[in-house]
């Protein structure tokens, strides 16, 4: 199944060119959490039995999607997880020597939203990635069992400011984690360790890769993250990006497509409201992954 959250917070199931509202969202976690998080808690306990779209059917062209998980508890991201990206960034180490880093949960936005560049005079890059959404509480799970805790797959753009600042800082600005437009449950993903995707800027291909080329695959990333802290329903783990990252500026359109999964995430870039950067402008050699 394909679950999404609309910009008004309502939960829907995507069925071809329509969406159907899920009105009967189960309880099971605090009321202030999103409908998607409540669904994930239910899946973690009982699966999806009994969860069916029970509301109106609406043309998909008439709705606007928010991030599928509007309120993720944690977003773990993998730095330098493709060899070709390590080479293009001239990095001496990769994910096996760096571990994971955290992105702010408040950085998420949805399909067709704006990525807002916070500063003028700084370089900002697009990074297309595959993300998974955790559906069951996981702590110290093995790589062999890690995918049992994954609810599904979605698209994610790890927007990045280049420079000397801490990775989490450079990647956690508001709007710097576009995600969606929906989650595809794992049973509908032929092979999570071999997902193909393409990232375009203004229609020109910047990145193309498969998750089979990851240094640490999806299962290993989930297992490792669970060794750091307890993973909870609604947490997001994203794969890292391949070669082809490049600068984006005001007016650019970034599109991330997964043809085999019939999934496309698109956002626009805006520099409206950009200010001078308080941490200075790095030299060209200061850019880091």
C-alpha cells in the first residue's frame, strides 16, 4: 500500500490517480502525534489488518501532499555512503569511519514545497536519496532482522550547505529535508537493496544510482542506527547520496524519481528572505560532504 499525509494532516491511501481518505486512524500513541505516526504504531503492534481507506475518493491532482511523516522523532542520515561520491568530494573517509549524523525533524517539507535557502553568498547542493520509515521499536537489531522493523520506503532530498560547519547544522535548516510524496510499504518494494533512482535539476540529470552500490546497505544502516539508540515508529533513516551533487539556486526545480516504484518527489528552490551568513563564507577548498 501507499500511505501519504496531506498538507492538512489527513492520512490517505494512494491508489493510482486517486487518493482515499483513512478516517478511522487507530489510537496507540499520544494524541498530539500525526495520523501517520499513529498508523505506524498500530502497524508495529498488529500490522495493517483492518486498516482500510474508508473515506471519499479524490483525484490526486486536486490534493497537496505534506511530508509523509510530518513529525519524525529522529532523522538519521548516512554521510559518504557511495564510493563515487567519496571520490567527487575528495573525502579520505566514508560511512564506515563516520557513522551517522542527525538532521532536525523540523527540516521536513513535502512534495512541491519550497526549499528556502537561508543565506546569500553560500553554496547549497541537492542530494537525492532513498529513505526508510521505521514502523516498529528497534534496539540492537541484527542486520539480518533489520528490515522487519521497516514500514516502507520514500524519497528524500538531503539539502546541504557546503562549508566548515557541523554536518547536522549544514543540513538541518528549515525545509532542508523534502520527503515523499508517500510511503510505499515494504511488501510492494521488489528489492530494497537494489532501488534505482534519478535526481534532476531543471530537467537535467545530476545523479543516477542504485542502492546496490551503497557502501553500507539499508539493512546495515538500520541495524547500526538501532545500536546507537532506540528506533521508534516514525523515525527516518536515509541512505546517503551518490556522485553528482551540485549547486542549486533560486528558481531551480529539483526532481527525484524512482521509475520502478512509480514515485516522484519535486521541490522548488527559493532564496526569498536570505540573509548574510553569520559563520562566514568558506573558500572553495572548504566544501565538505
